[in-house]
C-alpha cells in the first residue's frame, strides 16, 4: 500500500500541468533557456573570429572643433535668406561632388565599414568563412595570400564597384589561359517550409498543396496546359478581349475559380513555362 501511494505521489510531482494543458518538452528544471540555446547555435571559436586590426591607424580628429565648425556652418546657412528663398521655390542647386567629398571626409568611412560588416566582407576575405567547404575549391584565398605578404602590405581602403562580363573573356580563358572561365554563383539556402498539416486554416488549398509537391511536376502540368491548344500548322486563335467575362460552372470550388482566373489573366506560375 505504501509503495502504491509513493508511485502516485511521484506521478503527480512530475506531471507538468498549466491551466489544464500538458507542457511539452523537458521540465523547466532540466530544459535549457532561450539564451543558452542561442549561445550554442551562434557559438564561434575565438581563435578564428577574434578581429585584429591589420590596417593603418585611424587618424585622430578634434571632435570639439569639428562640432563647433558644424554648428557655425548650420547657423550661416539658416541666416541666409536668399538660400531659404531658393529652397522654398525649388530652385536651389546642390553640387553633388562637394557633398560626396564632405561625406567621404566625415561619415563615409564609417558607413562603408557598417556595410562591410553587414554583408560579412571581412569574414569572407580574412575570417573563418574563407576556409569553409563551399569555398575550399577556390584557387585564390585572400587570407592565405595576405598571410604570405603581411610584412610588406597593409590594407588601406575598401571600395565597391560593379562590373559586367565581357563576351571576349571566354575565348581568352579557353585559348590563352587554357582553363575554363570562372562562374560566380550564389547558392541560396532552400526556403523554409513548415511541416505539413492535416487541416491548414486560412490557407489557399491549391497553393498550400503545391508547397509540398515536386516543382518539376507542377511546371510539367502548366506546360501541358499551355501546349494543349497549340496547333503547329494553324494560326493561333486570337485571345479573348474580356477573358473573365466567360462564365464558370456554378459548382466549381472557389479556389479553382481563382486558379482559372489567374491562368486567363496570365498571372503567377503560368508565366514560368
């Protein structure tokens, strides 16, 4: 009898209930906090992630002097009635070259550094990302190259540029360098699709089911639908002037009606094939 009550007490003690709902997962005394889980997910070895300033020292500026000059400049502009009148009448002309020069002297370097940090440029050039498996086949690694010549060179600036691929480079790589031309592609991670549900609420039926189908099969269906009315030896029929004016069966489901209207208007996936 004593053992029976003891088992019942233990069962009640570890039964996690809250307002009539059973808690999922481990009990609070054993489960990890959100902060602990995030620290484990975002953990990086300090040996590879610790930043070392390898550039030139930042020039020192007199902050109080710069602030005073900035205030005096604003006072001068606000006191200029002619300048205010031109701005009010949308006739004020601004020299963009002077604006760019002032930006480069003041906040430009900080903005460039912030952009480089956001896109992970420093990590890709000098950090642990250059040694990861997707980039292991590269013939040139900036980090290794810099370590070889770090006693003779010092990074001094960061610049962004846009370039276009020249069609003559293919012949140059194949016939002169005897190698294949490089191909720059970005492998986007696959989009997250939540586990399929038996009864999805407030989601379009056909679009929801297409998320879990093979995209090749979906494109095949649209292609067959497109080729259904194709007649290679006859001129195509002129498109309907008002395609949605054609009546649809009354018993057709609402999701299918919307699907047909999209195809008539050539909206959505029908344009992918």
